[in-house]
């Protein structure tokens, strides 16, 4: 508690281990970037495996890709890109010292779009995949051509989109915390680091999807 | 007059408050955000894991006293070496120096109040003990028999043991490493005191920075690989299963993409510690500071492009093998740069032989043997003969135990007075260091010979002609075991009964020695301003 007293002049949200708010902001930003590097390698192991198997079993992967509905993937791509815009607008609102109602508006809109993405994925993709029996290891009745390779493709599809969806859900949790922090006046135009670095995370999760969509839905000349 | 008296009364009062006695109670430890206390939490938990893993090793060596095996069924023996490997690699060696000494020292050495993200730091420890709990639970409820490498298809399809639980434990502990790495990188970049430029940093910090890079770049890959393995085992959907077009070799590639750099996670921090010890006990500036600093970074970089040397005989293309062989030889260059620079630092230094220095000198000799025998294994032709034999076991134990554990012990002895504010009995510490050195060599040198003669690793029985060498190795292991128990006893003794150490018992350079022992919660009363290079020992001392 003593350190709080000595640094009493600093703005809200200032942590005692730093010299000033500038250093804290830089540290937070760098920390998130380094964390995103680990995320790239985390997904990278999966993208590498995907690339190798796609090269080995191209026909099967195309066949597998044809099991997916492009229209839902495309809709979700648009939803996510739009959510990145609203996230950026939330940060901008904080940066320019707008009223907290405006920040909350953009944050909640981002959350709704994120929830829409997850909802569409669950209801119109994974649920239908379950009904159609193309979930490997859970509900698998596929007996078309290239069955083993299609199974492999569907494994990648579920692992990659599943991990991505987990990241989306974590992101929704972070956004909920940000809404509550904003409501409690934690941010100002001087201090909005949590918003900014959460935004980096949200954009990263979107970018992963930007790679997943063509790799999973658009292979084999079907547009 | 009255102010002078007040000052006199204040000085001892201030130094009696430190990070250890500032608050009391179990909660003040389990919820602490102080990097020094978190370092001690790690110290306690990894010491427990070290003795669990060590127990498995001692039991294995006892078993191998007789050619037909003295104690266990072969299945049990398989579980013993798997448990030993998994616990020692993932739960002791990887976190050993970074999470204990690194956590404790990085902010002190760079002149900061704490790491950049104290809460994340505490979370790392909780992730570590959660992972360790899974591993211990699996061990107690029957163990795992895949070896620490988890190769499929055995691990994914055929093993009847707790593969998933252990893999989950390693997966969770991996996130502890990742978060520690992120924290250290940001701390070293952003939290340095005024005047603490990159080239004034102690070399321990450079080593920790290189280690953190590997944490951050390597660990996520093993995490995703173990995730895929777990999925394959639970859902029977083979990413690595040839029956559906998968390739078990892909697992090995992904596994070693992390696990080879992980070798340098284990040795680089040790090298950092040795740079500190050698300079402190020869009272000299390090020879070739920039070379030692950059050799740490180049080891980290090269570590990511040599993983294929673990796969020379597992069906990898011979041309890939050639490339990996050449690249593996490259690692020898920065490693040798370090050894030569340490030796050159000793030259004409005023050397004293306190316990930490004994470990440091032991490290240089043993690491050199471990490193040079690594070159035998990096050469394709000799590797075909030596692969899968005790030669490999001896080689990596010279690096991991003779190197990393020696450095860890040396570091603990060096900074123990700073950590606890107490001195330990120096004579006992020197005796223990000698016992460890003798026990270690007696354990592992015969294994070089055994391996060269063709005794394969991971077998519960062996031909009778190898018995003499095996008995020597087992005798050495029991000496080594005693050598590790002695420090445990006198360290615990010193916490209560050791004489006060004072701020700088070794007369060493470095910011951590400028503050009181044990330090304040915020490390320094005022943030120091750095005006000199690291290891700026008076030059006349260099000439004796």
C-alpha cells in the first residue's frame, strides 16, 4: 500500500513497478506483441502440418473442402472484418476522450459481431456437420471418395476453426471486462492501454481467420 | 543533532525490513506479486520435482546393478525412465534457472522494482504447479511408458498408460514457460534503470534474454504438437497415423523443433550464471564481453535450425541429414567462444575457490566434454553407430547435469546470501561440490564406454559383460545422490542459523550486490543510476 501513496500523483491504473505511465504503456504494448508472436507459432504448428498434408493429399483436401459451405465462411469473414472496425473505433473513441457511452457502444457492437460469428459457426456449420456425420471421432459416416484423406482434412478443419473459436470466446470475455472497466471510468485519453492491447489481440484473431477461410473453404477452384 | 540521532536509529530499522519479513502468513506467499517471492515459490516446487525425478534415476541405477535387472519388471523400468525424463526435462531443467534465479535476479540486476507484469508472473507459477500436479498424479496412478519424447504411433495408439494426462501436464507447464518468456523479454527491454544500456547488462541477462526468445518461439510448437497427439489418442483421428495418410515423422519434426531449442533453454541460463561466477571469483572483467553476449543470441538462433540431427536414423532424407549435420556443427562455434572467453577471463585473475567457483570450474570441464561428444553425434557416420546407445545418455547428461545442474547449484550458492541474507557453511559446500563432481563423473563416464561398446539405452536388461561398468555407474549415482542431499540440509540450516551475510559477501560487482540482503520488496530504496560497465573490477586486481 505504501507504494500507492508514494505514486499517488500518477493517473488511475498506474502500476507501482513502473517509473511513469509512458513506460507502462510501452511495456504493455510490447508484451502483447510478444504474446502474439507465440500465438503465431502456436497456430503455425498447425498451418505447417496442414501445408504438408495438403501437398501430400491434394485431391482429398479438395474433396474435404467441398464439404464446407462457402456462404457461411464468407459471411463470417465479413462479420469479423466489420468487428475489427468497431474495435478500432472503440479505441479511437477512448483516445480522443469521447464520453464513455460511446466507447461502450463500440465495444458492445464488437461483442455482438463476435457472438454472431460464433453463433453462425455453431448453428449453421458445426451443427450441420454433426447431422451430416462429418465430424471425425465424434460422428463420422462419410463414405464418399477419398474417405481417409477427407477425414484428415476435417480433422484440420475442426482443430483449426475450433482453436480459433476458443480464441474468439476468450476475446469476448476480455471485451466484457473492458465494458465493465469503461463503465467504472477506468479509462481516459491518457490511459487506455487495456483497450489498445486488447484490440491488438482481437485483430490478431481476425487475421488468423483471414488465413483460415481461403485455406479451408476456397481450395480446388470452387468459388 | 536530533536529526543525526534519528538517522542513526533509522538505518538499522530500515535494513531489518525486507521482502521476506514484510508480511507473514501462507496467503502473503500464495498471492504475492513480488518477483523474489515468486522465485522462491518456484525454488520450492522445482526442488520437489528434482528429488522426485532423482528418485526415479536412483531406482533405475539400482535396478541396473544386475544384468537381468535387480528390482523391476521391464514395464515398470520403462515407466521409471519415462518419469525421470519427463519430470527432469519439463518440470526441473526447463524452469530451473530461469524461473528461480531469473525471476529473483533480473529486476535486481537491471535496477527495476519488479518484472513488467507481476500478476502474469504469479500466474506462470500457478500454471507450472498445475502442470506438475497432472504429471505427479499420472506418475502415482501408474505412470507413463513412452519415454519423454512421446513418439507416435506407440504413444498415440499402443501405450496403455496415462499418456494424455502427462501430455496435458506438459502442455499446461508450457504456458508457464511462454508467459515467463514474455515477461522477461518485456522486462529486459523496458525496465532497465537509467544508464543501464544493453552493453552494460550483466551477461546473465543476455543469457536470460536468449532463453526467453526460445521460450517464446519454441514452446507454442510443442504445445500444439502435444494437443494434436492428445486428440489423436482420445478421438482416434490420426494426424500422425499412417492408416489415414498421416506421418509419424511429422510428430518428430514438430517435437524436435521445440525440444532441440529446449536443450538451449536448459544450458543458456547456466552459461549466464557461469559468466557471473567466473568474473566474481577471478576479480576480472569478462574477456570479450560482446562475444559472450552475442554467442548467447547466436546459440538461440542456431538452435532452431538443427532439430533434424535427432532424426538421422528415423527415416529422414539423407540430404536433409547432411544439411542438419553441417548446421549442428555450427553450434560448436558460439559454445566454444564462451568456453575460451571464460578461460581467458581466468588467465591472470586473482582466483579464489569458494563453493560457487568450484561449481563454475566443474561446469567448464564437464560442459566441454559434453559439447565435444555432441560433435561425435552431429557427424552422420558416427551417429549411426552411437545413436540409441548409452553414449547419447552420457553425452546429454554431461551437458544437462554436468552443465545445467552444476551451473544451477553454483548460482544457488552464489546468490543464496542475497536470497536469504544468510551464509551457509563454506566447508560443507566445498565438500558437497567435490562429492557431486566425483559422483557425476563416476556415474556418466562409464556410460560413454558402454555406449561405444554398443549397450542400447532404455533397456531393462543387458549382457553380463557390461556389468562392471554398470555397477560403477550405479555406485556413482548413489554418491551423486548424497552430494545433492548435503546442500539441501545446509541450505535449510542456514535459513535459520546461518550468520548474516551483509549486502555483498563476495565483494562482487553488479546492482544486486548494492542493495541490502535480503532486499526490500521494491529492491532499491531509490532506483540506481548506472555509470559503469559490467564487471568493472579494479584493474590492479587483474595483475595479482
